[in-house]
C-alpha cells in the first residue's frame, strides 16, 4: 500500500537469475538502508519493509524511494519506486 503507515511491500519479478541489490533512500538521496544484496533465482518476490526497524531508529514520515538494481552478466537494470510514509 502507498501511502503506508507501519510497513509496505516491494514487489518485483526477475526473468532470470541475477545479482540484486535493493536499497532505500530519503528524499535528498541519502541511503537509509539496504534491504537485500545477493543472488536470487528467476521468479516473483515480495519484500516487506518496516521503516521502524531499518535505520536503528524509527524514520520520520515523508517520501522515500527504493532502488532495485539487477545484474545478470552483461545486462544491468535499475528500477526505482516511490513510497510515502505517514505517521
């Protein structure tokens, strides 16, 4: 859901096995947290993000962005999405 209060889901599909990084950034472009880094097989994924647990202290309400970067050999792709946290 977007906007969200307690947690939100980041959904994505991988057409092939890839090295993947998922990071969250604040409105100024500062990295807030890294949600996943590693190799995943092809398929559909649903990653839950709880902003109260990701930075050690609860994050303030506002606009955040997630960036999914996949690298499968010579194919590098990036996807960005917007999330709105309300309190």
